C-alpha cells in the first residue's frame, strides 16, 4: 500500500494544485481523523477519496456532505435505467470506480463531476466499458438533485472534475486488484442489454 506522502504527491500532481493549497486540505483532513497523520503511514482507497472530495469540494465539511449524496438516477448510453438506489452514495461509487480500474479489465474509463450552486451539490460518476462485440457502453450515475438548466443559470454553477486520468493515477498508485465474482450492484447491469450485462458480470469487483 502507498503512504500518505505518496498519495498527496500523486494527487497534487494529477490535480495540478499548488502545494500550499494541498497542505491546507491535508491538515484539515488529519484534524478530522479522515487520513493518517504522518507521511510514512500507509493509506487505503478510502483515504484517497476523502482527499479527492476535500479538494474538489473545497473543505472537509463539504467533502462529508458530497460523500453522502444519494444516487438519484442511473442511465445506460443516455437511456433512463432507474431512479437510482437510495443505499448508494458518492463515496461508494468512487470506491468502485477506482477499484474497477485497478483490475485492468472491463471498465475503460471513469470520471467524477461535481457541480455546486448556493452550496447545493449535484454529482455524476460517468463510466465507459467495453463489451464482447467490440463496442462500448456508458453507465452514468447521478447523485443529489440534478443540475437543471436555467434553475439557476448554468453559468452560476461552480464545476469541478476528477478526470479519467486522475482516477487512473489514483488506481495506479494502489496497484492491481484481483478480479472478484460478485457484481457491482450500482451499475445496474441486470437492466442492461444481454451483451452488455454479460460483459459487466464477467468484469466486476467490489
């Protein structure tokens, strides 16, 4: 497992954030007990998620709020799947996407998009997966209240993104993860077309 020092260095580089700004987030997270205190201590994917959410949200308080946003919509190739799952939160989805990328199979890319207006948050996890026929499928999960055009104006929303490259950098830091047989419940594969569902179940991890 990587150390907290290695994790901080990786995210600082991936996010192109100043060392001073990152230091402030690290101190606040340590004070809250969400990450280890010394640079030599090892970390988990959960620690990486807290650091990422604090950075994107702007504070530990906001990171806690964002982490608990409930899944409110799931789509497949921009087609409605369901109204989400109230037991799935942003934190769960980010953990699954990072771990899925660590397997090196199935999921081609994943990113996290955060929008804020008047301290109200909306978030989306977007994933791109390969299917056996050589095509691709796009699973998207929305969290919180979706950003509505004109309510308020989209120009008034503050946007922050963890790109596919940033997600991959975090996954790479933690190294390969063996495939497991149990499915990722949040992806909604049981409602997908047969070919896509087969590819999903063949390439899932917890």
